[in-house]
């Protein structure tokens, strides 16, 4: 007989006051943005760019929120269910019915960073490094919210910690949301923290590159345990849509980190005996 853990019956609505209902998923977004903003304010002291003041991040919170929400929703529409939304365009903006894409949200934030840096005349990679450093905080809370909602669960398994999810049938499944919370959230944040403490903020672009590569790698691994979207299934070579979207992140992230390190070495002053 297969052992399984019972799914904790947590109401997806965290707070309900009359007709107003606030879901855990919404709180996860709010917590990620607020905590990320607060950490960025503290990190301005460590940034090599004096242009990145606390006022800059006070102003950027609005841009980041738009990037996450618009990019996340449009990413889901274009990457995961374009035919349905083409036939039902009125449902595109019904975000309360579910459907957000991290890859889309990431692209939205990248665009927000580029436009904000250009508009304010800020160093692009110095700004993106601080945003990338705090991004795993939001990822962690988001994946925990996915678990609470009983969505994006894993494939059937016989491991001792398998969970029977309400919408996943009678078989125990990998709690892949928690795997992602650990890899894309906790572990990636610790890795970036170690890099920051080793002085990597002085090498603009390295933190951004390692974040992209780290997320891409973590998502690639997690997708081997996560159940593919029912309406998409497995794609080329048995890969999932999440893996196909994560491969470019891994490659581009590693490329950015290597490029940034080479730029740093090229700009380093030549020693006396080499002149």
C-alpha cells in the first residue's frame, strides 16, 4: 500500500471581510514586493553606485508591480493558453480566475528595469543586480501559495512525503511547489547572499546573471517532478513548457555572468610590471 501525506486543508482565502476576499496568492505577491523593497533599501549601502538611493527604490516599487502583474498575465496568455484566450479575449484580464507565468513576470520586470534605468539615467546592471538579489523572496512566497492552493502539483510518486492533492486524483504526488520554493527561493537566495558578501556587487551584471542561471537550473530540475499542464503536456524531446522557457534563462544568465566578469577584468588597472 502506497504511503501518502494528507493535504493540509487550508482555505485559499486568507482574509474575508464582507464582500472583500483576499487570497493567500495575493498576499504572496504583496509580501514578495514589500520585503523585496525593504531589502533593496538596506542594500543601497552596499551598491557601488551612489545613484541608487532609497528614493529610487521607493519609486521603482510601482514599476516592478506593473511588470510582475502585466508580464505575468500576458506571459501565461501567450506561453500557456494562447488559443483559449484568442477565442475568449474578455478573460485575459480576469486574473482572479488564476493564470500567471513566472517567465512572463520576469520579462515584465526586465522591461521595467530597462525603462526605469533609461528614464532616470541609472546604471542598468547595478540596478538589476539588487532587484535580482531580492527576487527569490517573492518566488519563495509564490510557491508556498501554490501549495496552499493545491495547484501546480507534482507527478505521481511513491516517496514517503508524497501528498494527495484535492484536484490531483487518488494518487500521492510530489509536492513540487515546495521543491521549487526551496530551489528557486531559499537556496538561490542563499547563493546570491554569499556572492554579495564576497563583493560581487562590485562586478555589475554578475548577480543578475547568476540569478537567471540559478532560476533556470532550478526550474529545469523541478519540472522533472512537476505535472505538466494538462492542455499542453510534454513537448519536444519530452520537455515541458516550463523547461523550454527556462533553458534560454540558463544560457543567457551564464553568458551575462561570464561577460560581466570579463568586462571587470578588462577594466582593471594594469599592474606596474605589466606597463
